[in-house]
């Protein structure tokens, strides 16, 4: 188990839940980094007394430096500052930055042979082949935080080297999932940033919430799983599981399927990444299976969720194509959130970007 962490993206959904885990386990926080939310960073720095705090936005960093003067906390700025935080020696670096901005710190930590608790799935989508090769060379350990990948990682602890036949990656289906294709498409036609952000089971940052509504999130997770577990896309099946209780499963050669179940609470996979290979009481609530009731599984409708189909088509094409998919999606989601394009345009935008390579 780790005794200290460096936390990148500390002000976000995963970042704040990671600090809940640190409070529950009494872990030391050596460094914090975020984009620009210095109000929250100041409170976090005051509570956790890290050696350094890095703020990507230079003006925000200057303002935070003034506020923290005399506290003994070093304040760094810009991408260079975030990278210096990533280089700090620690038990585990938690990368909870959103989007492809998370890649550079992942590469840095992988190069240095660190243990990385990786929430930033984009790192493994835009440059997964490179990240995994660097980690193999340096001996860096990458422990997934994404709930599906943490589930698979947990299932594999009992595999004793046996070959995986396939992975079952579960998906909630997001806020627009309907009983029929017609109902789904109708909900999507009326989609606004507000309705796209209202996820039924999880409270997450804006980008991943919209990705869940288009199911591009599952597409990115497909590529993430290929890189982490060294599998092909056709060895990974996506199933809709509306209740988000079965977080994913592994099928072995003999037909046995081992799954990990839990309450839909990210603090459990975050904590496992920090206590691995141990398990400790912590911040997440226990699972009440009787209260959860029926658990259902169905195949996704790729016509209603073309982003998932696009990810399946792109997944086998290597880092460059996956990077185009991921970065185009990031731009499209931010345009959708700014009200500049409609919900269906997100997929069209990504499709057009892929057509150009
Ligand atoms: P949020 O949008 O809630 O938080 C993003 C964090 O990244 C914030 O702390 C933000 O700082 C920081 N940040 C943004 N840009 C930079 C930058 N250039 N340098 C340093 N910090 C930066 O996102 P989430 O917590 O939801 O997601 C984080 C990652 O985890 C994503 O890759 C997502 O896919 C993944 N993930 C999230 C899950 C969830 O439940 N939320 C589940 C599984 C995976 P600031 O706010 O100050 O701008
Ligand atoms: Mg996930």
C-alpha cells in the first residue's frame, strides 16, 4: 500500500474523491495540481500541507502564491509546474486531469518508473502504445482507476496467469438510453448540455458525462482496455448494464466469468489503486445486493450510439488514429457544451476528423 501521493487534477470529481480516500486512510499528499480553481486548491493546500501546488493557469498561480505566502507551500505554474509535480518522488501519482492534457504527466511518471493510479483514460487513448512501452522499460506500474478497468484488474488478481478469453465491459448507457431506439433518438434530439450532464448513476466531470451520453466514453474505454490488458478490440464486448453494479467482467477459456461488483461510487476503485494489493475499510459504502434488485444486460444499439461504432472501427488502427478520435471528440464536446453544435454533431465532427487521416 502507498503512504504518500501526488494528485494531479485535485479540484475535479476524481480529485476531490481521491482526497476523501486520503482522509479515510490517513495518506500524506505531497503535491496537488489543477487547472485554475484556486479557491478549492487553497482549501486543499491548507488542509493537506503538500510540499508543492502546481496551477496550470499562470495568472491563477500568481494569485494562489499570494494567498499561500508564509504557509511553506511552494506554488508552481504552467505545464512545467504540473510536470514538476508529476516528477516528485512519492508512493503513487494519481493522474485525474481531464482530457488529453493528462498525457504529458503520464509519460513523465511512466518514464520515471513510478506507480501510477491512472484515471486519465485519454493518456491511454492518445498514446497508449507509447505509454505502455515506456512503463515496461522503466518498470512503472499502471493501476487503473476507471471503474471498469479497475474491475478487470481486480478480477485478474485471481487469474494466476490463465489466458483471458474476452472482457465484458459494462456500460450504463447514459442519460438518453431508452427502451427502444426510437425513444433513445427522441431523447437525443432534444438533448441540451444540461440534460446530457445529468447522468443517472454517476456524478462526474462535464467532458466524461457528455461522453457517457454519446457512449464515446465506452469507446475510449475499449481502447483503454486494449492497451492496459494487451487485447484486440474483438476480444472486448460491451454490454449495457443500467444499474452500474457489475463494473466489468473477465471470461476465461473454460467459460467461467469472474466479475467485480460494487456500489456505483468511484472512491472504491480509487482506494483500491492506492491500497493495492491490500484491501482496507474506507470511504465507499458497501453494496446492498438485495436493494439493488434485478441486474440486466443487453447488447448496445450501435445505430443509436454511432460514437461507439466509430471507436470500434478506429481501435485497431494504432495510436495516431486513436489520438485523432480522442482529440476530435474533446473539441466537439467542448463546442457542444458551449452551445455551438448539437448533440448529433459530436459524432459527425469526429467522423470528419477521422476521414482526413
Ligand atoms: P473534472 O472535469 O471534474 O476535473 C478535471 C481536473 O483536471 C480538475 O482538477 C482540473 O482543474 C484539472 N485540469 C484540467 N486541465 C488541467 C491541466 N492542463 N493541468 C492540470 N490540471 C488540469 O474531471 P473528472 O474528475 O470527471 O475526470 C478526470 C479524469 O478521470 C478524466 O480523464 C475522466 O475520463 C476520468 N474518469 C472520471 C470518472 C469520474 O467519475 N469522474 C470515472 C472514470 C474516469 P480545474 O478544475 O482547476 O480547472
Ligand atoms: Mg468508466
